[in-house]
C-alpha cells in the first residue's frame, strides 16, 4: 500500500481465497471506487491491497482529507456489493483467521476459542483485523498466537 504509516485502514476478511478472475474483478472495482472516493467533496488519498488473496485492506491518508461517515458508508456499500457477488462474508466480525502452515484458515469465533482452549490450535499466527493504522497493520496484523489478541485463551 502506497500510503504513510499513520494512514487509517479497514480490513475485510473473506471466508475463502479469491480466484484469479475474482481478484481481477475486485481490483477493478476498488480502482474505480478509489479514483472517485471523496469526503464532502475533498478527494481522499487512498490505496488498497489484497493480501493472501483473501483479505481486502483499504487505507486513507487522512492528512490530506479525513474519511467522513458518508465516505466510510460508501466503502461499506462497495464491500457489500462485492460480498453480494461472491458470498465472501466480508462483514462478518464473528470469523477469525489464522495462518497454519502457510494456509489461511477461517473459523467461527466460538469454534476458534474452543479449539485453542482444547489445544487443537497451537503454533499458528493469528490475524488481528481490528488494527486501524497502516503502521499497526505492518507490525501487528499477523502475530504468533501467544502474542496475539487470542493469548488469553491459552491455558
């Protein structure tokens, strides 16, 4: 992502990997959206990435213009449209993703908690989709289980 580290970001995770054609379609939609994205008439300096071909990360450098409620609503509307096309479950905050042997695994939160507590999920890296700045994304988005938000589930 070609933005400053203090840029604000939003992360949307998919319940599965994007196919090549889906990735191309998503990229086209996001490019069109970002080209016209503004907040109360002020153009937003924005960019996006599709890490692991399974996440949509959108960022805005708010030094130029702050993303307003209306502009964030427009982003959410676009994400809903993408979700309607492909059934990715992009807005479901009750899903947890983790990386196990270089594969992204998505679980429902209660199932994830149960498996961690039972010792069925160990030695994995957990995604923290709640990070909100690009610097935090770079440093703390994907952490070992014992260093992640899920460490409280470990016995």
